[in-house]
């Protein structure tokens, strides 16, 4: 890791003019960087052109200042010992970036982004490692093999644990990788280049929705598609040229007034707030788990200092962003709608679904995803349930309804309930006393759920009052809209 002490020592002993502190960028380009550029300009002209267009170039911060390494760093190696004869490392980690960007790295270190590498212990990774994949990708760092599905899929967004081979080279199963929760050889977590792409590190690019869309899209977390459907995304697409994406200050309502981007809402400065790289500090619900919970709950589980910041304060921070364009009444009404969707999902599908799945476990084969019910329940909360909640959070009605609650209801009633009933029948017909008992308990839970107010329609048990209300609503609609 390139510490400030090391950098200062270079200066102290009359070596190369590298960064002494965050307040003292080099007065001129180092000789090492000049040597790097001389070679890479010939062999990798795109890299040098990107760097030449960056603020790093104008600050005299070059290849060596970012890639220099101590000789005892685990990933250090001598690069071209005939010319440079200096230790460098391939990966520029957050520890390296914090020499100049300490505030940003600290904020990011407390965010969910930096913990994204923990997917390697999750159900998602079980799917990619075992169910979808095999151990066919054999490398020096993984002589027993690894799953190409995980390496090329999950790890490229969530981050790999980078393995260092001899002479500081990196195992090809774990590098290249710019996953946002990458676990680096120096022990740090995260990858600044997940958003600030090398080697230009363009702020305009980091503010683009497409940057976030590299990972936030698809059937289980389609935030980019949701955004594009929303009025915010439509406004952005229509007025992108007026967004001033490269403006250093970039405050909504002052520097631009069209639709916000992901960065606007979740990170960027407002009239009252500074830029913050902890992307969870304006989110008042965590919609990733089977049941939506407040963000401080999951922050506490991760051991993040952000656990001390309650959802009310986070919501106030987001409301401040909204206030650049919307009235207080508009914002409050939106949150009433959004909270209503969270309550609907949690109470009608999330909680009973979780209870039903738990009640069925003793009737299932032990291996995860070896049962039809495993897939049904996983997709209910992980796909349909998330889409409904996330769609509401960003005002995308099609994702909230047709891709969300419609699919959620369809699969709950036509897939999950029938499969549960099938398990009950098989368990009751078996000669195993434990399975008979489990089947009886599961049937009782099914009856309890279906006879509740949320699901009694399925049994044609709506009350006369409920039927009358529904009939009146239909007749009223006909009077208004029928020709």
C-alpha cells in the first residue's frame, strides 16, 4: 500500500517528486511517470490519451504515483527491471486512492457498495458456483477449478477476492475485475474504478445512469430500466445536453433542472448537503431482503458506522434532494404511496411466504434449489418482490405492477400454493410419521394464510360488504367511462 509516509520519505531523501500530502500535489511530473508514459504511449495509446484528458494529468499525478508499491507489498513486482527498476502493483486500491481522497474513501468504506463482495457466501453465489456452474475453470490460483458463471457474472459486479500469484502477478480468475466490493490484496474492500473508470476518471461518466446500469439492471434489481421508465429518466433522456454533467459543483436546481440521475439522488451535492460516497444515506428502506427492512438494521449486521443514522434522517436527506424541483406536499404524498407498497408486499406476500416456506422445509430434499419450491420462493422475493418495491421507490408503474405485483400474485397463487399442497399430499401419504406430522402442520399454515383478509378471496370467502364495495366500484367506473 502506498502510504503517505512512504510518499513523504521519497521527498525527504531527494527522490522523485511524488505526493507528500493531499495539500501538496507534485510541482512537476515524476521521472518514473515520464518513463511509464514513454512506453505506454507506444504500446497502449488509449490509456495514455485517457490519462492525458484527466484531472490527474493536470495535477501532475501519473502512472507511478498511483501504481507505486512498497517492496514488501504482497502484490508488488519489479516492472521492466531494465528501465524502471521500481516496485509497482497492478491494482490501485481504495487504500491507494485515499492518499488524496481520504474523505471519499472513508464514506465509501461505510456503504453497502464496499461490502458487495460478500455475495460469495450467499444464495446467489450458490446458484452461480454449483447450480448453474461447475469447477471447469482451472487457474494457478484455483487448481481445483472454479465456476465460469461466477467469475464472469457475479464477481464482475460484486467483486472478486483477488489472488496474487508469484512475482506479484494476479490470478486470471480474479483479475481483471472492477466489482464494486472487490477484496484487494492489501486487505481493503472496494474498487473506485467501478464508477470512476480508468484512466480518465471522468466525473461526467460517473454521473451517467449507464455507469450504475452496469450492475443495477436485470430481473432481480432493474433499477436502470425502472429509472428509464420513470419521469426522471424520461426528463434526463430528453434534456441530457442541458445537464452540465461535467460541472464541478453540479447542484440540482442551480446547475441543472432536468431529470436527476442516480448520482443526483443518492450521492451528489444539494444546496444543503455535500457529496457523499455512502450511497445508503438517503435510502429509507432496504428492499433487497425477502422482507423490506430499515437500512440501519442491515448496516448494524454489517458492522457499519452508518447504523447510527436512522431511516428518518436518511429520508429527510432524500427529501432535500427532491425539494430542488418538488413541493413538500408532493414529496410527502409520494412517500405515503411508496410506504404503502412496502406494507402491501411485506404483509401480503413477504411474511406469509417466508412462513410457508419455513413450514415446508422438513418436507423438502436437503440440497438448496433441488426442490421446485426453492425456486418459486426465491423468485417471488428475489425477483418479483424486489421489482414491485423498487419500481415504487423510483416511480415506475409498469415495473411496480406488471413486472412486480402481477407476477408476484400470479406465482404465489398458481405456483407456490399448489406446490405446497403437493408437498402436503405427498407427506400425508408417506409412511414416515415425521413427514405426516410436518404435512399436517404445513396444511394448518396454508389454511391460516388463505383464510386471512389478504388471501380469502382465493377461497371465494369475501364478505358481503367487501363484495358490495367491489361491485359499487365497478358500476361507478362504468358510469364514468362507458360510452
